[in-house]
C-alpha cells in the first residue's frame, strides 16, 4: 500500500505537471499566433494572389522570436508556406477540415519521425458590417516543434524519479515500522497459541499499551490461566479417580480371594445340599468369579491409564503361543484355526499380553457370536525406511448376526453396551478395551468390521521386531 500510494502520488503529480507545461506552451503559441494574424490580416487584400499568400505566411512566421514557426496559408484552393516546398506532413486531414469548417481555433499534438509538434489552425474572419464577423475563406496553419517542452517533460520525469524513489523507500520504511508494531503482537499471539496447543499451558503474553492488541493479549492471558486451572483440576480429579480405582481393586482382592476359596468348598458340597441352597451356592460362586474378573480387569485398566503397563518381550513362535491359549481354556473343539507351520512366524512379543489378546477376542466371539469361530494367524511383510518388517496378522471371525454400524465405532469403549436395556453381561465390559490397549502397547492396530458373509471379524496387526530392543515402549 505504501508503494502504491507513493507511485500513484508521483504519477498524478507528473501528469498534472506535464499537462501544465504543455498547456502553457499551447496557450502561449495560440495567443501569439492569433495576435499576429489579427494584426496582419487587415492589410491582406482578398482575393489574394499566390505572392500575397507567401508574403503573408512569411510575415506570420516572423512573429516567432525563436524562428521555429512553419506557416501554411490556404485560401480557396490556393496555399503558400513560409518555408519553400514545405510538405507540411504534420497537418492531418481531420484538422484541415475542422479549421476550414469551424470558426474557433483548433489544435492538435502530433508526433512525426519521433519529434512532437503542435499544429494550430485559425480561420481568418472578415468584418463585412459594423457588428458582423464571418469567415473570409482564409485559413492559417502553424506547426511548432515541441522539443523544448519534451525536454522539460523528460527533465520532470527524471526529477520525479529522483524524488519518487526516496519517497517510496521512506514510505515503505514507515509502513514496515507501522506493520511491525501491529504484526509483532500478532506473531507473539500465534506463537503463544501454538505453545498452548502443544500443552505448555503456562504460556503468557506481555501486555504493552492499552490498544485493542493489548486487550487481546490480556484476554488471551486470562483464557490461558483459566484453561490451565481447569486442566490442572481435571488432572487432579483423574489422578484421584485412578488412585481410587486402584485402591478399591487392590483392597477387594483379599476378600475376593477368601470368598473364592469358600465358594469352591461350597461348590464341592453343593450336591449334598438342598436344591434351593445348591442353586444359591452356585449363583454366589458364579458372581464371585465374575467380580474377581472385574477387579482384575479394573486393575489392568488402571495400569494402562497410569502408563505403568510395560512389555516383557520374548522371541516366541506365535502359532505355538496361540495354540497354548486355546488349549489352556479348552477351546480346541470350538475354534477352527488356520495357522502357519511351526517355526515360520516368530518375533519379539509379550507372551502374556498376546495370550490376553487372543483369549479376549475368542471369548467375545463365543459369547456374543455363533459357532463356528474361525481363528487365523498369518505373516505379512511391509516396507519401512530401514528395509522390510515382518507383521503378524490375527483374525477372529464368528458366525453371528454382526454388529450394527452405529455400534462399531464404540466397540472398544469401556463398559459400552449396544443394548441399553441389558444391564448385565457375562464379561466385565472391559475385555475389548484391554485388548485394544495391549495391541497399542505393542505398536500394532486392531479393528472390527462386519464380514460380508455374516458375523464380525476382528483384525489385529502386530509388528514383529527381530530383537527385544526394537519398538520397545
């Protein structure tokens, strides 16, 4: 804007000065020519001879002190010039017609051969009566070179250039200083906002002055302080909630262990009890087992939330480890497996957490799906910046009715129930959430989708580093 303003001012100033120079030169020439014609015209006898026209043209040309005038006199088809054999190329047909058909003085600026000239046409009037003037048929044309005016304009251009460049530089400097005064607080605000987004909630802005930017900085500081206080309170509440859940789970383990021992003893003697008493004993035993699982799952989730969960990697055969998971839970006959040959798919994983992943997915498929449940384990190679890495792909597919599309995005949420009317389930409601946390801890991914042929397929992808140092969280 500063440059445009400076250049526009310079251009307008040049235009006005140029117009003034040319207008002054034009007015001076026309005035001098009119006075010269008015003084010489009464002595010319009409109709004039060619010699009279030539003498008349020469006398008019002598009225120029600089002797640069070239005069053409025309009277009803006859013409004479002040310079012999002058072709008068500057005179255009339009100007000739206008000068011979109109009474006012006409003029035109033309450029011929790169030289600018002013061409003036004056019709000579005669007085037939005391108060009546009419055209005499005599027309005087004048050509005046404007090289002097061109030089003045060029000098003006040079002067304007010498003045405009410093003025533009000064305007730009002032504009930059002014813009800096506005942009510096804006840049500081942008930097502070980025720091807030990165989690540095103690970021504050220095407030200078009392303008709108100072008010904005003050408002930003108040907002940042309120946000920091709110986040700190949320973190304190979250810490208290985690500690409470951990403490409650820990305190429940001892009585639950005692209750489990008692229910085991009662289960052994349930056949000797009355039917109602036996049913009550079995109900207590089942609920105690469910409560024990819930407490264990809560403690595991608490460890994930506190970032206390760690991997204990070991190089194992994944197919063999998955088979042990199925055998330990008696699922060999309930699950159809597709496994690679022994020793083919090996890598560094946490065996205990892999067991939890597979057990939770198979248990979920058996509880909420329909047989047969299909389990497949395969290997896949993916290119990386360091070469090619081996990945393990575990897929669990049931034969149930599938999951509604509105439920799929929440399938790994804690305690999420697709049926709000169902208040109790056989599981703790944390199995899939724990599974997802274990997969993320390995640096893998897990997703659930409805299979085109029916049922739900869970796909787990785990990286298999060759050494325990790779990808250790």
